C-alpha cells in the first residue's frame, strides 16, 4: 500500500512540473543616472504575446503567466525613449529577473532651437503641428510654413521639420 502511495505522489509531482508551461517576469526600471527605481506607470510588455504590466511607484513590475521561451520585451514611458530587449528567456515554473536601466530623457527635448542636426541650417526648418488642424493651419501647411504631424503625442515628440532633408527633429 505504501508503495502505491509513493508511486501516486511521484506521478502527481512529475505531472505538475511537466504541465508548468509558463513563468514569471519580474524586475525594476531604473534611471541610468541614479540607478534607483524611477517610474510609476511605465508600460512593460511582451508585444508578440500581447501581455504586459504597469510599473509601481518604485519602478517595480511583475508579469505573470508568460509562456516559456525567448521573447522580446518593450518598455515605454512618457518623456523617455522606448527601450526594447530583443531576447529574454522565460523558463517554465521560474521567475526571470529583468532589471532595466532606462535612458535619461527624451532626445527630442534636448534639441535647442530650430537648427537642423542633419544639414545644420535654420532656414530649412519649420515647426511641426500636432492635433486636428483648423483652416488657417491647413493654409500654412500648404504654403510649407508648418508641417502637419498627426493627432497623438507621447511626450517625446519632435518639434521641428527640415524641408531640405525631410526629417523631423
């Protein structure tokens, strides 16, 4: 009888580990300058799987039930450049730690003035306009005094457009 119970326990233990097909991703988002947790409400996602989490006030995040395998992880936060980690291995039944040092600031916010960083000219740069344009803005866009740039903004958006190089900066 005890042999039968031992075999049943062994079978149940093996079957539980055999069926564990997901793991967990847990980590901390930190600022490269301070290396402390920095951002509440940053989005950490696995875009190919359409799952993710929002970081807490200390930059901590947890994503449960991640299918085992190698996945791409994307981190987005307003005012910071998006960061993508191409290959993160998730092991079934395990917690994968992932601490990310986020780039400091938005590179578009560091732009001073309207001098194009490509051709280094000011006379080729015009302002970018976001949102639904009114009639006056449409006329200005037709005369190439402004460049229409879409309705959605992220907090890390270019402010100028170079007519010569066809680039936003």
